[in-house]
C-alpha cells in the first residue's frame, strides 16, 4: 500500500493537514488529491474541529504544483466550512499557490516563494487563481503576476497582501500554532458563520 500523501492529525479543536510528498516538493498527484478530498469531507462532518492548518512536509515546499490541472485540491479546501490557515514553509507555485489562496489566512516563512507560472506552458491557472488572486491583491498586480508567470519572494508577497505575516522559517510553526489556538478558543458556530458571511459578502451587494 502506498505511503499516505496527506497526514491528518487532530489535537483538541485544531486539525492539521500536511501534504506529505517532500521528495517531490509536495506536488499534487492523484493519490494526494483523493486523500485530501477524504480528509476535507471528514473535517466538515466533525463538529469538534474548529480551525484547520495546512502545511507542506519538509523545508523546501508548501506545494510546488500539480501533475495534472484537473486535480483541483483548491476546490475541496475552499469547501471546508471552518477557518483554514496556510503555513507556507517554502515554494507555493501553480496549483500550490491556488491551494494557498483557497485558505482563509496565509502565514509564510521568509524563505517562501509564490507564483502562477502556468502561462509559460501554454496553460492558465484553472483552480481559482484567476478569481481569488485579484480579489486578494487587486486586479492590476494579479494580472501582472499571472501574465508574466513571475515568482515573487515572501517579502513581496507580504507587501502586496498575499500573505498576512512573514516570519523566520524556524518560527513559522509556532506563529501558526499561536494564531490557530487563539482562533480555536472562540465560539465554533461564530467562526463558521463569520467565514460564510465574509466569503458570500464578497460576491453580493452590501444590502
């Protein structure tokens, strides 16, 4: 039986998902996509989970992309009805960045890098990148990053609002733990409704 490509651990009200293909920069393959879908479904059925953290195994990559564009892990993560924090410990490229964009909050190591290089291969970001990135950082900068396929560092990502905090790599886990624990200490139903209200409110009028 193949080794698990997604590690799931729950402690208290905090759930941790780790992409576990460090030898392949945590690139999404069919097995990982399937395991991620199963984990995310399980989270939505577990009222004891208040907050979710997603990270990548190893110290080089959060997620370096996907073997196939149709392996849309970003969609299943976006479907989690609890707050989701991305702990971006290394490169987040292509579908890996789209996965990070599907999370609600992004914290990054100072060694992290970000980019949507699909256009260089004759493709386009197909897993939410062309929608979520402009909503997060603005149309102009998003168009620049997508159309050039440029990779930016963590400092630039923070400057444009792609991530909310950048810390030294050795401190990332502790920073994420502190934030997740603070959020998990809030009322669980309120957490879910706040996420729903903010996400739906982005698409409708104030009225």
